[in-house]
């Protein structure tokens, strides 16, 4: 049975991110991409996989 407190915490986090204008997207990535993301996080280039992916998406799709 799932941990009720953990479930509630995740729900609050998702609601807060949604309220700030963020949207959840699920994508399948090739193994070599996943390994590159993991390596970048392990090397300290990014504090999390999420931030590494957001950085890559912004660089590719957001005009400056």
C-alpha cells in the first residue's frame, strides 16, 4: 500500500508546479541519452535530471 504522506507530498508538489505554469510531460528517451543525462548529473553539471532536461529543451526550443 502506498505511503499516504508521500502520496500527499507528491500531489502538493505537482499542484504547485502546475500553478507556477509548469506542465508535466512524459517522454521515452534512448538509452544513450539517458546515460548522458545521468553522467551530467553525476559530474555536477546539473543538480537533477529534471533540470538537465529542462536546460536542453530551453536551449533547443526557446528563443532568446
